[in-house]
């Protein structure tokens, strides 16, 4: 995915009201590839944890015969973390950090749409 | 088709708005023709959506068909419409008894007794819950059909014989799509099977060890408070993870026909059952 394409993908996500930031994360090593995060969000640490969680969920779901995860949603008291695999062989993760009252369905759609643009 | 079913069917066909569907559905339930009984009850509910007896009928059909989750929903709906409906109170008592929640079972039976103090089946059900010898419990029958006793020999469930593996007894999919783990990923209850029927309980449990800690860390790093649930969509189904207690993790797995939102509700209900069970183990 080129830098402009990454920026466009993140734009799609962060323009939804209630989204505090979005990242493209390398699934294999948990490093940030691109980001648009609000001040104060610990992007690097969250990226690493998102990558690790994605790995666990992926293995669990494949083992359970459900196929790879296409979207996951960590619900918390004051917000959420939403993740969609993207890129060739799902080597990337699109990650959105949101406030509690966000329209999760809309963010999910934007994440999936952004993932489609990834090569 | 028996004559009585034919007669009631004809009566219903001639007057689709009538309440004869209640008698027809009940008759089919007693004949254990659950699919036909369900159709009759559901068609009746389409015309009479706020009729408590219709929801109660559907709940009894589900309960007889061992679909306890839907039975719970229907009895719950019955009580929303008619809070003192004794059939629904006894039905919920039966379901709580099945999952080993004796306090809730007794509470619902007491409410049923308050509403219908002369109903002898309630005392019999109390005897079962208190573990009195020889007593057994079955799904409730309607008040209009006393020949089908509430306490019967049809289903035998001794209170003292609730083994640990039955934590989720009464919850739909308890032996194929529900899993309770401890913090180390060891299985406490439930089981998981692939759509092909292969048991993958231990494999999935091993992969999920550590999910709670990582979810909690991610939430903390993002100042999002505590995590309440983790849902994931797969090509062949959904999973939902919750923490019944800080030291345990519960996974609910279903195919894609069940929307994620509903899966979350089911997971919360299962977590409540698991929490109560875990508390009793201490």
C-alpha cells in the first residue's frame, strides 16, 4: 500500500465522529506503518498489543473452524478498539480507537472499505 | 393427523383471529409434534403479539424440544406482559433449576406461589429444589391441562447430581460452543466443536490464554477503563469473549446466522451463570 493510499485509508476511518485515531499496523511484528492518532494515545504499545491479540484470535478462530477473523471489537467502559485485517495475505491490521458512544457499525464499514483498498 | 388436531385446525382456518391456536399448539406439543406446534404458536403470535399465554405456549414447546435458550426468552417476554403469569414463573424456575441456580429457581417458584397459592404443583416443585427424596422436575404444563402434572417422571434431574461439567446446562450450545477457562487457559467447563464436529476445546483454550491480560493492557494504555467484551467475526461464524470474573474467561461461539449483538447478550447471560458457578466453588 503506498503512502497516499495509507493516508486515504486512515482518512476514511478518522472522519467518523467519535474515532480518536487510526493506525495501520504490521501484523507480523506489531509495528506502526502509518497513523493518525489524537494527542496522548500510546500508538506503539497499542499496535503491539493489537497485533498480538489479532494473532491469538486468528489461531483460535481457524482452529475452531470459523476461518480467519475479519473484524474484531474490544469493548471497554470508555471506548473501543476496532480492528480489521488488510493487505495481501492480511499482513496488515487497520486499527481504530474510538470513544464509547461511537457508531461501531459505521466504523466497521469504513474499516472494511479501507481494507479493500489495500493491495 | 388425529381427529382432534384436524378439528382444531379446521376451526382455526375458519377463524384465523381466534385464540383456538392456543389449544391446537398445546395439543401438538403434547403429541410431541414440536415443529408443527411451533408454527402454530408463532402464527398465533403474529396476530396476537401481546398475548402472554401465546408466549408461554411457545416457551413450553421450546422447553420440551430442549431449546432452553429460546424458552427462556419466551417466558421472559411472558412476564414482561403479565408479571404474575404462573406458567412463566414456573417455567423460569425450571430453567434456573436446570442450570443449577437454585436461589433463582426458588425465588421464581415463590413468586408463582404468591400468584397461585392453591397450585399443588408448586409445592411439589419446591420439594425438588430442596432435594427431597423421590421428587423430580419437568417443564411446566399450562394451568388448563392439569392432567399433565408439573412434577412428573418425564425428566429426572436431582439437585445433588449436578456435576461440574454442567455449568452451562440449559444454555443453548453448551456442549459445542461455550467454553469457560481459567487465567492459564485451562478448561473449567463447556466444550467447542468445529462445524464438522471435531472437538477443539483444548486447542482453542490454549490459544486464548493471555487474551484477558492483553485486552486489559490495551484498554489501560488507551485510558478506556476496563474491557467488557471482545467480539470477532470470522468467515464461518462469530466468537464473543467476556470475563465472568477477573480470573476467568468465557468464550461463546456461533455460526454467522446469529448477529454479533445477540451473541453478546447470550455471552453476558452465560457469564452470569459461570460467575454463580465459580462463586459456589470457593
